[in-house]
């Protein structure tokens, strides 16, 4: 009966997680520069039948990630070429994270904390926000908790297979985004200092990691180690430029007080900055005491404590401004840590009631029911209107820095009723018997300059999805 109840809970926590992330997904999906870049890249490689060797470009420096994210996107692309497909996959991976959190805590700690932590993650505002669109940092929380699950299995249950699975998940976290380097290094150091790392295991460790990034190395060999040079140049330049002024104690304190406190508030406390400051104080005070008296701590809690301290140290040595998506790897561990802190100092019953109220408020104020991004909806609905008639073409006059045209062009490759020409900037002004209708997409500031005069076109009504881009119809 007990196992049946747990199975039912896991099914429900997955469904709740997925509902909060996939509810009205077309309204919330971020369809911007990085998403359209990735979709075009996947489409091009599928059409050529070529092996993907590189992942997305790093947000800093002139180098690229290994390709795991594009393999995930390719899996979604097989089922659908729509931008919604990888977004749904991202939502599913985040929903699975709730299940893994439960299994991890139940196995190595206690069942009550497992119920609370997995539910808190399922309704976490920040987790929901970063689980509703396709972007390479977004699945990292899953690989964080999987790495911990396998790390604990190896350290405390002495299961050899968990060592290798942990290597895989830590490596894939690193491939998704360079913030995963924190997980990757921590996993290696944990195994190293556990005194269970023989020379044979070390060689196996290197081999598994090499196999996982083999496509990346193939690209490097074919291109004279272009990315390796970019990484080295970035590390050297970051030490020598004025960016150094952002590094050090003053910047770190400012970042922790302002940004990290809001990060904590967005994880659990419905974005309330005051509660963010309070949770920051609790985090630092408790971490300081636990680190000071680390020998007296529960052996199962020690890796979590060390990971949080290690992460803060790594953030101190990072020499650029940090924004919330750089910290996604911390979400599961922070939630687990706070559940333990509340249980210890408030007791299980009071913690249960407190977190129950917190869960209700988070649900009431959930981003799943908040403001939405109009980009994808506007493009989708406007394409429906310009593809209803046959023998049409499209002309664009959009500022290139907005990337709207590339978003539109990708979505136009998916329609069944294809335009006569994909690029007809000059066709509106010339007679072409193939074209009966011309559509002109332009931004207000440049609508009345070539290739068309908007005053003689019919403005297509896109309300209530006004987006700053107008669409005119010309009968030719």
C-alpha cells in the first residue's frame, strides 16, 4: 500500500509539474534570437544529413559548447519541426526533475522531506519560468540532481555503476552550459577526496569524458583547435581587461545582497524581495555554522553543504556579472537545503504547515498564469492570415537587430501553402504573373520606404496581438 501511494504521488507530481510548465505553452514560449538560431541549425543539419559536432555559442567569449543540447533538440525535431517541440521536451525534463528530487531525498534522507522538496520544486516560480522554452541552460537542474543521486549511490552504497552514471550526468551538465562546470568539478573532487579514486578509475573517468565530448574534439581537430584557442584567449583577456573591476569583495557582496537574494526569492518565495533577504541571511548563517562544525554534521548532508560553499567560491572567481540563468544548477540543492533547515529548526509539523501555505501562495502567484510573451503568438497568427491565399509572396523591412525577420522566416518554412518567393523585396513594384498577392512586413519607422508604399496597401488587423510590426496586403 505504501509503495502504491508513492507511485501515485510521483505520477501526480509529474502531472502537476508538467501542467504548470506546459499550460498555454504557445502563450509563454520564448521564441527569440537563440531559439531561432538553434532551430535553423538543427534544420540545416537534418537536411544535409551531417553529424552535429558543436553546440551553441557560449554567452561569453568566442567559443562553442559541446553538442549535447543540439542532440536533445534533434530528438524533439524528429517528432515536430515546430518551436513548440523542444519547449515541450524542456518542460518534460523539468517535470522529471521533481521525481528525481523525491527519489533522491527518500533514498538518502527521509520521506517527509522528499514530499516537500519535490513539491516545492514543482511549483517553484523560477523553475517554471525557465522550463517553458527551449534554451540550453534550462535542463541543467535535472542533471544537477541526477549527479547527486549517483554521487550518493557511489559514496554511501558503494555501487560501482553509479560512479560511471555520475560521470555521464556531470559531463552532460557541463555540455549544456558552462555553469555546469561547477557540477563537473565538484563531482570529480568529491570522488577524489573520498579516497575511492584509484588510478584505474581515473583512467576510466578520462575515457568516459573523452567519449562524451568526442564530436567536439573531432571539430577541434578539423578546425585547428579553434574553440580551444577561443577559451584560452577568453581566460587570458579576462585577466587583463577592465572587467577585473567587477571582481573582488565589493562586487561579490553587491551581487550576493541584491541578485542572489532575489534569486532565492524567485526559487521559493513568490519573488518577494524581503523574504529573499531573510532566506539569504538564513542560508549564510546556517552554512557558516555547518561549515564551522562540519565534523558534527550528518554524513549525508555534508556533500550538500560542501556543494553550496564550493558554488559560492566558484561564483566569487567568476569575473563577469551574473544573471539568474547562470544559477539554475543551484535550484534543486537550494530547495533541498532549505527543507532540511526548516525541519531542523521549526520541527516537522510547523514546517509542513509553513511550506503548505508557501506552496499555496506560489501557486496563486505562479508565472504559469501570469503575463505572456506575444512573439510566438503574433508570428503564428499573422502567418495564418498571410498564407490563406495562393500565389502570394512576402517582403520584409525590419531592423536586423530585432531578429524578427529570422523568426518569421523559420516559421514560414513550416507552412503547407508556401509563398511563390521567399525573398521578393523588389517584386511588389514589378509585374509578375506568378504573384497575385504581396505582403509587406515592416516596422513603423521604416514602413514608408522601399520596397513598398504602405499608404496604398491594406493594413491587416492583428489586435490584440500588436507587436510593433505591421503587415500590409497588396493586390498585384
